[in-house]
C-alpha cells in the first residue's frame, strides 16, 4: 500500500448487506410485522388521519409512512404531495481484481475536498474477493445500465495505482455498479447531508441516504422511531 501516513480503523468490519437485510426481516416478522415485498407504491393519499397506499400488490392502509425508497425517495415523496426533493443519480462502477494481492483490509485514499465520491478504494467481501471502486459520476437517468467505455479500465487502474503498488489495467475486469441518490446536484460545491424529516404528520422521508447509509441504518431507524412515538 502506498502512502505517507494512514489511520487504522480497528473497529470497522465488513458485512453481507443481503444477509443483514434478511436478518432484519426475520426479526421484524418475529415480533408480528408483515413484510410485503415486490409491492411498488404507485399512489399515496391522506386517509382518515393516516395514509392510503396504492401498490402493485393491492391497497394498504397506514397510520404512519416511512419513505425509505432510496433512489426513488424523491418520487415517492412527490406521490404524497411533497415536492421539496430532487435526487441526482450518481453512478459508481466497480472493477474486480483478477489477481490476489497481499492486503487484508479495506484501503481508502484521503477524500479530495469537494469531490462527489471517496475516491477509488480497495474493497474486500466476506469471501476475500477484491474489488476496486466505486468511482463517482452523474448519469442522466436513475435507470442507467450502460457498460462503461473500455478506456475506463486504464483510468481506473491509474487511480488505484496511487494507493496500491503494481496494479495494471490488465489486472482488472469490470464487475458491477451502483447508483447513489445524491441530494447534491452536479453544480453544488459541497456534499449535502441525509434528510430525515417528518414532512407531513406521521410521514417521514429519508432522502439522500447514500453511503454510509447501510452502516447508519439502525441509528436512522432509532431516530425515526423517536419521531413517530
Ligand atoms: C456503489 C455503492 C456503494 C456503497 N457502499 C456502502 C458502504 O460501503 N457502506 C454503507 O454504509 N453504505 C454504502 N452504500 C450506501 C447504501 O447502499 C445505502 O445508503 C442504503 O442502501 C440506503 O438504504 P435505503 O433503504 O434508504 O435505500 P435502498 O437500499 O436503495 O432501498 C430502497 C428500496 O425502496 C424500493 N422502492 C423504490 N421505489 C419504490 C416504490 N415506489 N414502492 C416501493 N418500493 C420502492 C427499492 O426497490 C429498494 O428496495 C453504497 C451505495 C452504493 C450505490
């Protein structure tokens, strides 16, 4: 690893996000919650002091709504007549490292002031697979699916080589991408913080919950619980 100095974060860890979510679903069901998956909310209206939600799996009545729709949280808020939010899709690509390097921890560069992402960093999953990324660039649509141009592999390798010795473009293979829900527009100079707001009675919007939203999920849930009880 290249660098002048480093901070070791000894108490951070890696989790499997799918397993974490499944475990939270199981915990919720164990205390009586009904979890309805694949039910897209299409319309929301005020209904007798609560809300009526029209979904692709039928209608639901709710005494409280927590809008945690990620990239679509601004659109879901709009369904309830809240027009204050616009999310800007900001994509991040990952490249897989084809060779193993003797590094056992996640390695991050120092974030550049004003940049939209942390900078290309080394990520390990629970299986020890290594990925570089994500980078950060705004895209025109939340449904962007385009493959990155081939030239990007070399640019990515050059960026990774700033923190890891001996990384070359041929060591990388395109892996996957994610799209961040950014409240910060491409022309804004600084990052915008998460919004956790009860914009209508018992209607809480979680907007712009990008990284580290997963790490913060339980703390955000506690804050929402305090708002609603
Ligand atoms: C590339 C990348 C890397 C990241 N790395 C990290 C990391 O290392 N650590 C970390 O803490 N965080 C990380 N994050 C951020 C983390 O993934 C998010 O903060 C977190 O997933 C936000 O959770 P959420 O529930 O608000 O939204 P999401 O996880 O996006 O979930 C929103 C859900 O709402 C659903 N939905 C949308 N519209 C509707 C609708 N109309 N009706 C019903 N459902 C709807 C969606 O289908 C989805 O299931 C990363 C994000 C990206 C993109």
